[in-house]
C-alpha cells in the first residue's frame, strides 16, 4: 500500500507518539560512570589496567550507539592507593558529579572505607576485584572471584596431584587470614593435614626463616597467599634456596602477573586458579586480547581484574537496557530476575541475585619452568554459593555487612 | 588592651579578673596578629565561612567539613613542633587510637541520648592520656632531638602492625570487631538528641557548622594558652632548653604537657574523622599517614598557630585539588612544593605570607 | 653433625638479618651520622641503584659490574641533589626531613610515570647449597660477607685515607677545616654522594632478590633509620653493633614466634634501647672509651 501525503503525516504522528511513549532514556544525556582506581602508589601495578579495560568497554559500547542510545561518559579519579581518597572521591562522585554507577576499589580496605558512603547516598558500586568474600550489601555488585570459587577447585586438585600435607603462607590481614581459613576447611574436608601456617605482615620482604620452616616441615605443596610487591620477593628467595615444592595460589599470577615480572624459574611449578588471564586460548579470549592491545599497545598485562571490569561495564549496559532506566531499584529488580548473564572473554558469567556476586569459569593455570602458562583443568560455571547458603539474600533484605566463615550472617 | 607582658603583680592584682586576664592573652608575643585590623579580618573570615553554605552545594560543604577535621591534628603538631620544638611522628598514633576508641564505644552503647558526644570526650581523653604516657616515657627519660621522632614513629608503626592483623573474630571489644586491615566500620556519626528526632551529623551543613564552631573555640583557646606563661615557657624550651632549666622550670613537665595536649588534639581529629566517615583503619597510622601532618604544618607554617591553622587547610585542599585535576602529576607537584617551601620559605608559606603582609602594612603606615 | 647443622642455620639467619641491616643503613649512617641530615629519600637512592643494576644486568653486564654501575648512578644523583637542595640545609636538620620527603615523592612518582609500575629484574645468581635437610641460598652468604667487607672498607676509607680524615674533620669542625684550606663544600658534596652511592649499592645487592617497583625503597627505610638512630652518631662504634643487636632480636623473634613478633619486637626494642641509652649505642660505648 502506498502512503499518501496525508497517510505519511499520520504515520509520522504515530511513530512520534510511539517514540515519546518509550522510556525516556534517549533524551537524558550521557550515562556517567565514576571510576575510582589506584593509578599511583603501591597498588598501581595491578590496577592501571582496570581503567584501560573500562575505557575499552566504553569505547566499544559508544561506537555501537551507547547504552540505549545514550553515550557513556567516564569520570575518573586517581585514588593514589590511599583509603582516605576513596572516601573523599566516593563522596564527590556521588554528591557532586552525580554519576549513575561507580567502579571502585582494589584492596578490601578501600572497599570497606567507601561502603558506608555508598550506603548513605544509595550509590551503586561495582567491585571488580577478587577478595576474601562475604560482602552482603545491595549497593555493591561484585564481579571479583571469591574463595569458594578459587579454593574449592584448587585445593582438592592439588591434594590429589601432590599429596595431603599442606603448608600455608598468607599475608597477615583479613584477605590472607580468611583465605587461610578457607584452605584449612577444605583441606580438612578432603582428609589432608595442615603441616604449617605462617602469617606474614604486609611489607615484609625477607623470608629466610620462613624458607627454613617450610624445608623442615613435611609439606607436599605450599599455598602462597602473598600480597604486595614486598611479599612477592618470597618467590625469588625460595627459588634461590631451592625449596622445590609446588605452589598453589589464588592471588598471584592472575592479578600481579608475577610470571612476567620475575625471572624464571622462580615461579616454576605454581598452580593458580583464576577467572581470566591473557594466556587463555579461547576464541573469545584471543579476540578480547587483540582488541585490548589494539587500543593499548603498551599494556604490560591483561589480568583478571581487567577482564572483570570489562565484563562489569557490559553487565551494567545489559541491566540498564532491560530496566529501561538507570534507577538503582529498577536495576536491582532486573538482577533479582536471576538471568543477567554475559558472554565475555572468560566465557559465560552470570550474576547471582541473592549475593550480587558473579559466577565464574575457573581456569587452573600452571606456570612452567620458563614461566609459560598451560591450563591442565577448567571448571565451568562455579557459583559464589557461600553467601547464599549462609543466609544472605539481598532480594529480601539488606544487612550492608561483610561476613566471614567464622562470622556468618545471623540465623534468620 | 595593654600589650605589656603579664607580670606576677598584674596577675595577683585583685581588680584584674581572671576572665579579662585570659582575654588579654588572645594577643601576645607568641602569636601573630594583633590589633583591630587583624581581629576584624578574622571576624570577617568566620562570617564568610558561616555564610558559605548558602552559596555552595552539599558536596563542597561536606568536603570543607572534612578539611576542618584535620586541622586539630595540625594545630596539635604546631604546638608540639612549632612551639615546643619537638618533632613528633606520633600524631597519627593518637589519631588512630582515638578513632578506634570512638568506634568501640559507640558500637557498644549506641547513639541515643547524645552518647556519641560522651564517646567523643572519652576518646579524646584516651588519646590524650596515651600521649601523656608516651611523653612521660620520653621526656623523663631525657630523650631528645631526632630520637623523639624515631620513638614516636616506632610507636605508631607498632600500633599499625598490631592492628592490621586483628582480623579474626576473636579480636573484639564487646560488640565491636576490630577487623584488622579492612578497618572498623558501622559506628554511628555524631548524633544530637532532639525532641522531634535525633539530628545525625553526616557529612553536610550541620556537621560543617559544628566543626566550624569547634575550630574557632579551639583556635581562640590555644591562642590564650600560648600567650600565657605556659606558652612562654614552651618557647623558651624550644629556643634553649638548658637556659630554661637553669631558670628553674622543669622542662620535662612542660614538654610532657605540651605533648599530651598535642596528642589530645590529634585524638580529636581521629574521633571526628571516624564519625565523619564511619570508618577507621590501621593505615591511618602508617608511615605515609604519619608524615602527612608534618608536611602540612611545615608548608603552612609551624611557628605560629594562625599560620598552622590556615596553612594546613590550604595545603590539604590544595593537595586534593591537585589529585583531582593533576592526575598522575599530583604527587610530583606536591614533592616539588615541599622542596620549594623548605628552600624559599622555611617558616612555612602562610607564615611567610602573613609576615610579608604585616611588614607591607607597617611600611605603608609610615 | 646435626648440631653443626643447627648452629649453621642459626648463624645463617643471624647473618642474613645482620647483612640486611648493615647494607641498607650504611648510606644513611654516613649521611645522618656524619652530616646530621635526615635523608627520607634514602629509599629512593636504593631504588635508583636497584633499577640501574637490573637494567645493566639485563643489558648483559655481569652482576658485580652491574651493581657497581647502580652504586655509581646513585652516587651521581646524590651529588646533584646535594648541590641543588641539601647544601642549604646543613644547619636545619628538621627541614631536611621535609625536603628529602619531597624529593622522595618526586622520585617515586617520576619513576612510575617514566618506567611504569614495575620493572623486570635479574635473577639471583649462584644457586643454593644443601646442608642436612635444608638448603641455603649461596647469594645470601655472599651478602653477609659483603656486609663485613663493607664495614671494613668504610673503616679504611674514613680512618686511613686522606679523604676520610679530611671528611671527618670537616664534619666535626667545619670552620677549622676551612681555615686549614679544605674546600668544605666539595667535601660535603662528596660525602653525601658517598652516602647515596652506598644506598645505591644496597639496592644493587638486593635487586636480584626482590621485586622492582618504584616504591621498593619503603621496605628498607624504617629498618635503616632505626639501626642508624639506635647506633647513634658514629657509624662504626654505633651502627655496626646496633645492627648486630637488632639482627639478633629480629632473627630470634621471627624464628620463635613468627614474622609479626619479629616486626613488632624490632620496633619495641628500638624504643627500649633509646630510652635506656638516649645517646644511642655509640654515646653509651664512647663513655667507656674515656
């Protein structure tokens, strides 16, 4: 049927009415994303790449038309690895810049510093780092891996491969202590023995005594949960003293790319469970790495936090488009539907509505004698089950707290 | 008002009441700024600060309140270092201790009935008492010079290292978990009991005014104290300790008291910071955190309490602005600023500026 | 035989801690002990030495030569810094804290911007040796030997050479030295350069065993400071015995109770020592000399 001029005017009116009846996204200007990351200071080695990942995702989304037609605008602050900056800038980004969502934090201390402020202003914050688990707070969406995902896969595999005697070397603060608690639990569940546990204060860089203790024990493998550049000196020192035991870690290689920075063979025979590293050889991963390096040719390494940040931007895009608005309650409602998933560089990942954490494909990375990476094992779709099992259900109530295995949510 | 020093006869003269004696001490040899011109300028400044919220947005007001939180620690260090000549790295130890004390008390007893204010007073008292203890240990042990810096730094680092590993569930005082490196949160902000509903002082206009009042009261009080005989003795100790001793003053007592006062002010900052952000962490007692107050006071001006107050606000605000707009070059500019200050204006930028203003005004009078 | 192994292991732990303290504090002891300047940029001179050593090592130089390059580079930077900034601060020790902290900020951030957050290092040479059921890194034994050698060479330098005598004279009585025709400005510059070079040497020696990040100086600074201050003004009578005492405390506490007690124990020991001997160890020991 041909359109007469009269008909065309009527059609235009109809289309116009239809457009104005749509959710009023297109008229509201750019979607603003706040980014608070440590681009200088102690943590810069592992976090500068997160900002690049966010910039890459933003560019790709904007080139494809933005989120429901609205471009993304990034508001980036350098928090200088200082918790006080997180407090100052979270306040600034929520109160003055009035961003729609924030991507913030590397260390758990920084997250705990800004959480009260996010709660006060009802902000929505993505925490894209692995950590010790347990945050049950509906202002937080966590894409980082948690201990039950990394250890329930790693420890039984190591015990089967190398033996039941385990020595833990952990950083002496929340992340290290809680991770060590998980290791203890899983070792006991699998019939193994903890032959030693050592907690190292942050900033210690000389390990001769520790190396001696490990050699004197009967350990079959060492679980290394060392954090920070000072503690990472252990690997070089252990290699030069020829400790010779396989090592298991949830935190090295995947975050601080020690296998690239240290000389072979100091990290040889190390096994790491991570949800992404750039060596993963799947089409999705290779494509991601290619696009990343096209935009940032000098990037030293693309680690799991970078992948998480990239995935997080895309998850946010999906939730906003499904909700039709950037309003936080509407986004949480979409999350609560339970099927917010994304096919990213690491495979298919989904957000869990009860804990607002993310499921992961866990890759077991083995570091060879020349520091090349192979993947003896991959576990698909490992859920962040602990919080939901322990009683945290953000679809029902919001305690805004952090729990640990020895401090679980109160029984309902 | 007479500019003559307070001689013993004047003090004991019955026709001169204690109030006017103390009011006279608002001006004196140990503080810069005297005469009607200065006080009018000060009053105008306070008036402008009070009207400022009407012209600004909630974020900037909250941010300004945040800057004021740190001034007490800076003024405390100004007394200990500028007036008494003792370089102490320990301000952040008292800061952190009081912050944790406030957290523990308020988490356990709650915020009703104005108990948060009681917690504030208690935390300041704890911080001050700890400072007196450390001061006693150091000054009665005849430790001096750079050794005081090392001892106070060691105390601060011991506290930080210890607190950083209190992450386990067994580390609790009552209901309050110390929570190690991740920091303690969940404490209520300062709450004013009010018939219709408690006024909770989150970062915002109400807190701004409370802090402004505190800063003004503290500043005036310190001016009076520093121009009193106590302050004169402190300066005498700074200039020449042996001479002060030979004149009959027990310098250890005065140094300990000054150190305790500085510690109490740092404790006030710590409590207010914890109440402002509902969070306290061991890294507020770390090496960088310990060096920062020294940087503020050095750049602002340490010989004079006014210069310390104004200078530290400007430096803190300046550093934040640099971080926001200077991205990765912020730290380099800060470092350069420090070197520049030391070489060009060793008494502090603000102090030198105030000096210069004073001299220019006097020159134009002739 | 087992007894011998245990003794060796104890001595090894002690020697390791002692070497770390002596090597890292030597530069600071020269600068602070002899010149009264509190150098908060000490960690950054160490970082400079470590970075240059790693770069030289990766470029193909044998390790001892690379370490010397690192020390030299730090010494040159030290002389430049002295000429520009430190020169003006000799009578103002407290101001030197501020200025050197500023320099430290500039250095750390500058290296981060120019060279990135991390740098590839060189591996630890010389492998390991087994003794009983434990194996030891030979390089760390070399470090211990180096620390002894360092103390010996510094002694020879300051007490047996012309430069040493002039340097000590200038620092003790600058006016007298000038009256005798010594160019005091050059002596100060060279002594500061020597201190910076020693810091660079520490960085170079430890570079193969540590991670190369711009903030790596922070791991050395607290311990070097406490060793120097506990030792008091004289590096030989003070800093070396102080390093020995603190090393014993550190090593034994770490062996018996773990790293946390080692860290805290060291700091508490410092507080106690300063309280008991307000002039530091050298002040205490010198009283016996008279």
